[in-house]
């Protein structure tokens, strides 16, 4: 806790001071390379390394934690001249100024790194690293080629992995020296030989881990040109996961280790077997469904399929049904004939009765008409008088002297002229 009073400089605790100094150092210095000689090298049980880095005039405490120390390709020792990539910091609990080391390389490797970066920039500018030109690896290689040393541990790892994953795929070894003088040229010739013989579908270029000098053959331009010119897809598996070589950038696929390169270049037999088993299960299920559907259809058709005798019996039954329906639909001719005769007799009887009734009625009408017949009235001494228009004259008041009249008697008639009229 600090006291910050007006007019008085703040008082810092040791913890606050160390924290400020640590922040100042870490913000002031970026990650940097420092050369010196190792001394007082110690490896803790936790896997961390502690040592001093010194030159004739000064020294500084250093710490390299296990997460980074596990990637060392050599064992640090007192008196060894090295170059470390580290960040400057302060160990607050003790107030020790120190370096936290991320990487260690033997002294003199700076020139190699510079050559590495120059060649990388050159080849990248020429398009050798262009992702567009990189080819996919075959899913099912007929044969797999390996460019490495027959004595390399990496070869055993690759072969073990290939036997486990794809024992059915042939392997062709193109031996080459992978370390030392002339190694790069041998690797390039092996790549060219594999392409000329065209015995495989994919080529693994690999070696195990090592220092920058050990891996330098895969940073040579001749190897990069050979990989670029290869017609076969190339998988590089050089060093450990943290190692990067020029060959990695040019190759069609970069694997972090030789074992990973074998995995990338080969099909997985177990996975393929599982896929085949799954396809078999699906095919079996589909075939069973097809067969069951066909069986159901066959049963349906079998139920509809009849023998000739069954077909005749079936048709006979259908014909009988139609005959019964036709019989129900058509009238009974005999019954109709009898009904027609019965109705004819009834009509004849009714006609006779109607004629008799009409005769009687006509006689009655004739008798009644006889009573109304004016000729019969005239026979009793009456007459009918009509004027010129033929109208019956019913009253003498309607007549005038001189009117011409017609008089009808029971027998004959006469034309008369009115001489005189009477009112009653």
C-alpha cells in the first residue's frame, strides 16, 4: 500500500516497486536474441531449466520453463556457447532481473538462420510456396514412396504406422543421406528417381528431429527445387512439430512429424473397414426392404392370379349374377300378358257398362228433349212467330202495323202482315 500525501513523494512498497520495474522492463524490451556462455546449469524436477548466461564482463540469470524446454534438441551444459531468444523481465518475489528463455540454439547458427530466411524469401517470391499449386493427396494410394535414410529412426516410425493403418499398400524406399555434406543433393536425386520410376502415387520425404545443422539438408535449394518439380504429391515430415524447413513450405502437405506424414499419406484400414461395414449394413437393410416389398406385391398378384378352372367358375358366377340382375331388371312377360288380359276384360266390361249407362242416359235425355221440342208443342195447337231477322216475337207490344212476320205451325207456316196490335 502506498501513501500519497500532498507535497510528499509517494511511498512504494517493495512489491509495488518490483511490479513497476517488471512492467517497465517488459514494455521496454521486445523478444530478443542474446549470446553468451552457459554456467551453473540446473534442471529442476518440474522440468524447468535455470542457468546463467555470461560473457567476460557480465552475467544474467535465465529461466526456461518446461513448456518450451521439452523442444530442445540438445542438452544445455556449462561452458556451452549459445544464443537464446528471450524476453527481459523481473522475478518480483526476489527482485531478480532475468531472462525468460523461449528458444536456445548453439552459437554460430545465426548465419544458418539468415541463409534460411533469404532462401525462403527468394523461393516464396518465385511462387514455390503458392497454395494454389499444391495438389491434394490421393485417398487410396496404390503404393507409397519414402525418401529417407535406411538407418533413420524416422523410417521405422513411418513403416510401423503404415503397417498399422494400411498393410495392403506397398511401400517403396528411395534411400538417401539425410544429414551431413551432400545430403541435400542425395535427397533431391531420390525425389527425381521416384518420379522417373513412377512406382507410387504419393511420396513421403522425412527424417527425425535434430538441430538446425542436422536438418539443414531439407533447407537446401536443390531439395526445394526437386519437390517443386515432382509430379508425385509430396508429404514432408521433417523434425519435430516446432521444426519448419524449406521443404515443408514447398511440399504439397506438411506433417509435423514423420509419423504424421505416414498418417497423411495412407488410408486408415480400420476406418475404411468401418465404412465398408456401415455400407454393408445399409445395403443389407435396403435389399431386405426391397425383397419384402416385392414379396408383398407378389402375394397380392398371387391372390389375383387364378387357374383356368377357377377363372371359368369365377366367370360362371359373374354370368349368373348378371342373369339374376337382368331377370330383376326385365318384366315378367307371362304375368304381364295375364295382367293385360285381365285389364282388357275389365276394360271391355267397363265399356259395356258405360255404353249401357250412356244409352240409358241418352234415352232419358231424348225423353227430356221430347218434352222441350217446340214441334211437339206446335202439335198441340201452338205456333212460333218470328220477325224478319228471325227473332222470336214474344210480345205484341214490340210490333207495329205493317211489320212482316213468319208463323211456323206443326205442319208448314205462313207469312203475315200486322194489321193491328194488342197490348195483352
